[in-house]
C-alpha cells in the first residue's frame, strides 16, 4: 500500500473524509481539493455545506465486541467434560465420548475448560485405572432380531454395494430355496435371516467368521439380512452345528436345479476336480491329503467341485469325502446330477488321478463321454520314437505360447476297461514329456478333443478365486458338517458375483476381489420408511457403470424386509 491509497481514494466514505480533511486541515481551496480527489468542485461545496449544518456524517463504524465467555455449545458441554475428568478421563477420551451424540469439540477447548476450572494436568494412570475408565464407557452391541429391523429410520454402511445382490437373489428365487429347507431358525432370527447373514458375510470376503466383530454396529449390513445388526460371532460360527448334513445336500441340489432351469448350467461339458483344504489345528482327526501349494501331505478335508465348462458356473461341491472313497466321487456326482436335472451329463473332463479305469468303464456303460489324462509310463519315449505319422494341430482362441502341436491318435486296451479306448499322444506343449489323453469319444476330431481338455484350467481358476477372495483355505474347524455348509454358501456367493459381473460393462472378466473393491465397498446411506427402502450411493468413479442396470431394477419387493420396495439412488 502506498500514498495513492490516501491521495486517490476509491471507497465513497474515504473520499468524503479526504475531501474535508484537505480543506480544513491542509487549508487547500475548493478547486485544489477537487483536482486532488478527482471530483467536481460542486461536490466539494456540497460536502462543506452539509458539514457546516452539523449533519451527522459517519465516516467510521464502531467496532463490535465479541460475546464474553465461551460459545453457547461449549457452555453446555462444560459440566459433562468436568464430570468425565473427575472419573480420570484424558482429554482425548473426553473428546471421543462427547463427540458421539453431540457437536464435536476440539481437545484444545477441553483443555482450556479444565484449566479454567482449576484442573491440573492428568497424572500418568496405571493400567488398572485406564481399564476402569474404558470399561465405564464401553458400549455393547444390540441383540440381533427381526423386531429391531427398521427401528432406526436412516442407517449407513461402507459396504453399500452389497444391496446390489438383492435383485439377483430375487431373480434366482434363492430366498424361496433357503426358506423351503428346514434350516434352524428362531422367533428372534428366522432361518432365512440367518442364512442371508451368513451369505452377506461371504459376499464381503471376510477371512474368518470369528473376525466379524467389525459389523457389530453396522446397521446397514444388518438391514441387508432384514435385521437391525448381524448375529454375533458365536451365533454365526456355531450355526452350521445346528443343522444336519442332509440339509446342505438339499441346498446344493436345489441350487443346481435353479442354475439348470435358467440355462446357467448346460451339462454338455463339465469339469471335475478335487481340492484339499488344510487344517492347522494341533489335535485334528482329519486325514492327510496332498497339498500342491505346500508340496507335502497335511491334515486336510478333501473337497470335490464340478463346473460347467461353457458357462464357468460351479454347480456342485462336496466336502464329505474320505480318501479311500474319492475315486467313486465321480459316480456319485453323475447320480446327483441325474436325479436333480433328469438327465446325464454329456461329457466329463477331469485329471488322471480323479478316478479309476473301472469307473471310466462304468461311465462308458452309462453312455457318458469323458476326457482325461493318462499316467505316462517309463516307456513313453520309446513309443513316441516309433510313431511316424504325426498330425499337425493348431489350437485357436487360447492365450498360450505353444499353439502348434503334434498329435497321434490310436485305440488301446486298458485294465478293467471293456473294449478299446481312444488314446491321443500330444507333443510340442512346451514340456519335456508328452501329454497323453484318454477318451471314449471316437467321433470328435483330435483338435476338438485337445481344445476341450485345455479349457479344464477354468475350474482351477475358479477354485483359485474361491481360495483367494472367499478364503476357502481358511478352515476354522475340522467338523465336516460345518465345512460342507461353508462350501455350499461359497458356491452361491461365487455365482452371485458372476451374475453381477455379467451386467457391468468392461468388467465381465474381472475377479470377485476386483468387483468388491470397485463396486461393493462403496459408502451408502439407507433410508428405511414404512413401505420403501432407499439406498443412496455416494459419488464414485465407477457408479455410471451400474446406473443403467440398477434403474431397470427399481421398486423391487423384498420379502425379508417386510415386503418393502427397494430403490437405488446416486
């Protein structure tokens, strides 16, 4: 700021002041004042006339003094802060306690209040004194119940995307399936709400059910299951113990019927595979099974999975398998599939150690095609050396380095297998030893057979997803009934993620972990009214990708929420 601020004022009140000051104090004439202040001489005469008449001229406004003492809300909190200090609360503990239900207050303000009232700095407390203060202000979560649902009109959650699965659950009629099986339930938490709570935790990918204390105060996730809050850790982890294993079989059977009825499982080609789920307990009664990722045998539960090769949906799972009976599991699956869908699978694709040659003969007698690997004998190199006529095969539509292969097809005899079986020897796969395929399909070309088997990696990828996101390897119990139930719920959760992925452009090939991070872990507010539930999503970069899909599914009636309509807003 320089002298021009005073010599050439811009504010009208300042100009009036400078005009009068130059005339009376500096004793300049009217013409000189007009030239200095850049105004007309008539303006100067007018101001002089007004001043000489003693009219009130307010050049300067009086300063307003602020209110004495604390702000009103601080005065209201003063007694509470003093009361908490008398109970040996620190400044930060006082801040946390007061901020729960009232306006936030800064630690500096609390310190000023306490010093003003004569409190000195808090002495260092013993562990016992700290524990006593913490226990005094500890809040316990509410009991979970359907009666507590909708008692709070507006709730929030950081997992608002979980509600996107509700339209899919209703389209598959999973709620009717879960309600139609006589799983355990009570007046406080019916069976459907129990199962939806369990399914909701699976959709969130929690590592262990004993880690769900994070949701004890999350009313949003509780609303997903039609409850105020989710059941506590003990209720969830012990729930499967209340149900016999036959109910889990009914659940998997009903789920397969739903998938088959909606053409999500076609049954033309089905991948089969075993997966060992390790248990790390000290006193485990489980058998030892080979764990490929560990490179050794460990106490584990042997589980069996089936996946439709064309649609990639898992359609069957069983964890109640003894190692001695594992080779017969393929026949049990065939009977299960036939009794559920009313027809036999067309072709099964599996690994060399999944079953025996005798069971392959049984499949052949039933008219079921199969493609499997054969164990390579020690004379395989001599056999390859004698082959003169190799067929050139190029594998298309696969992301693999070695696409140009050499193949030789022949009919051979097998022990415990009636008749001839087709054997295909394949080289050029990038491995030292050749691949030897066995199949009773004598009509398909060599290329078609090899291509079908190379798609078998899809089931390994799908099992890997379940291990990675749904924590299939995190066995917390050696009880087979519990593991079987957990795998069945994993099967359903995996399917819901696949259905959701189909509706999101650019994400059709994404894994559950990516979908969870981009869409499910999304903060939202839920308004619960008498006949309407509105889920309001906060701004996120991926919201436009689901807006169109969501708007086609507005005003959905949700039975377990009192037949309220579900609506999404962004």
